[in-house]
C-alpha cells in the first residue's frame, strides 16, 4: 500500500503529515524542533528515510538536522557554512557594496543518486554541498564568485538561493535561482555558471532586460523533460524549452501573474500549478479568494481551482517552497499558507481539503511518495 | 581561590531553552574547565562536550558572541567583557553558574 509523507517547515517548528494512498485520513506529527524556524525539509529520492532539515533562529543561528528513519529521530549535523576564499561584496539595498554574510539555509536538495550527498542554498546567496550526510559543507564558490556577483542585490526577504534543481538526465547539470539575482545553470557540476535570464522582463530594474537582477521566485521542472522549465517570477509566469537559454511569458489569462509557488504535475509535464497573489504590495489572494490555477497546456491557458478552498475573506500567502506534488497514479497536489493551513488535493487539483488548519506560518511543503 | 593554571575547575552553565533541546540536556550542565576560567575556556569546553552547540553561541570562525545572546553571572552582564577576562571566582568555583540566555526581543509572532 502506498503512503504519502508531507514534510512541512513552519515559522515555529516542523510537522510531518502522513496518510495512506487514499489521502483522506491524516496523522499529524509535531511540532518537531518547536520554536525554531524550519525553512525547509526534504527527503532523499534514493533513500526516503533519509531526511534533511534546515533549522534556524535569529538568536542561535543555523543548524542542520538529519533523520535516517523517516523523521522518527533526528541528529544535528554540520552547521559550518564558510564562504571559500575572498568573500567579496554584493549590492546592498541602497546600491552600496556589502560583504557576503551567511545568515541561514533556505533550501536543501538531496542528490538524486546518493543519499549522503545534499546541496544547500543559503542566504547570502551561495551554494554548498555535503558529501558526508551533512557533517561537513563545502561551497561551490564559482557561483558566488561569478563575474556578476557584485551586481546581485537582496530582495525584500533577503538574498537567498532558494531553488536548486538537479537534472535527472545529466548529473553535471544543475539549475539554481536567487532573489534577486535570477536563474543560473551549470553544465559541469558547479565549476562554471551561466546566467539564464534571457526573455525575463522586470520593470522594477533600471534595465528591465539585464542579464542578472531579476527576482525569480521559484522554478519547477518535470523530471521527464529536464530541458523544460517553468518559472514564477516576481511578476510573470515564464517558460523555457531550452534549459533556460531563453524564456517566454505564459501568464496568459491569469488574473494576476504575481506569485511565489509553482509546480508541475507528476505525470503530465504540460500541467502546471501556480497560486496567483494580488501584487508585490499586497501579498494575498485577489478578492480574498484562495485559488490555485492550473494549466494543462504548459501555460497561457489557466483554470481556477476553487473547490474546498476559501472563497471569501482569505488573506494568506503561499510562499515559494510551499507547494509540492506526490507521484501516486492520481497526482496529489499540496500547498501550505502563511495562515498555517496545509491543503491537499488527491485529484490533481479538482478538489481540495485542509490536512491541518492552524499551524504556524508555513514556509515549505515537500511530499514523499512511499511504497 | 584560583586553581593552579591548567588545573580543571568544575563550572556550572545554564543554557537557554532552545539550546537545551538541541543538546538534549537539562537547564544546567557542569563542565570541567582548565584554569583560567573565562568565557572562552568555558565555551571551548561546552562545545567540546556538545558539538551541536558549535556556532549557536558564538561564530564558528571569529568566535564572536552571537548578537542576541547574553552572558550573565553574579547578577552582572558580562556580555561585553573580553572573552579572555577571568570570570568571577564564584563561577570558577562552581558556586554561581554562568548564565547564557537569549536577549529579550519582541517580534511579530
């Protein structure tokens, strides 16, 4: 019998939600690491009992936790994230040079092939790799040291590297995204990085089509088509069919194309989900109606999914890492809100129900499909 | 009375709640600390016993105190003293604890 395990990171702890393949009855376990900010938890695709979690605090800094038994027990592992070599500067909010300072881990991405290998995207933006299950971390410094690095600037939430996508067909290729520097790709395992932002237009920048500086909120890929990427930018939903070499806008009929989360159906690579948010000034759904939008055409044509979601007086946000899908035959879709709800759909978004309603603000949602 | 330089003293340390849960200890831990007993030598001993606390009280590299943590002892705030300044003899003797605590900070949630 299949099972689903949902890993939820919140403002004040982590929660593990489990159900059988029907996804109707849920067991809620938590809070784990109560009181800590849990930015992200994710399991290894090759060993689902191996989980990694980013635990952070304004008082006590960064800790990384690892579980080898599916979240029943946890061990604190290495938390020493040291930038390699000269730290250099990026732009501060006022345009002045500002030295890189490690603040926290935003995203953990376990290897597709080795449970002991995991990548960490951090603020201030940099990429780290551990090859010993999180005990030690080494920076892939060529990203931070990219010639455009001094031009990178934090978004309102900090200069975080929040998206890491590993190409299942090419172990040397990886995509990352940074707010507010943009998207980058390596084709040699992280030795060299290329900005992949052609086609992005950001009127909030002095040069709206500059090579870097775009506030990319999230990027998603279907593993069967690793060259096709979908992006939720600050404004605009974008698509690339050539591994990020160029992007086209696919916002189409969305009522607003601002948002944070984006994901792709587990079995239909042209089916994409976003949660439109009113604007960069008002981070809540339009008209108080929480609506997921689904495109079955790879963008441009979007339909609202509302059954089971609040359609009045709803003013939550859905953050960039707070949406995920399972890979059961009928694809499940999940997202968490800043109001503490985690919603699940076991029919690809047609209908929704809350798994839990009153958690702390949800930072991240990751789903494991267990067999 | 001070011990001989290098001789171990038994020092009591009170940790803030979140570091107790991280290290899986009670409110107070006792440590053998080589004389002289200073914030630095106490933290060296604490981190050697509980490696998961490395980086949570002071920076890994610079050993600077994290900004929102404070060191109190004998009703004094020692946070801004040199980490190499001898702690009060009552702390070195284990009569009084060194208190590590999170600074009061309001928040949005």
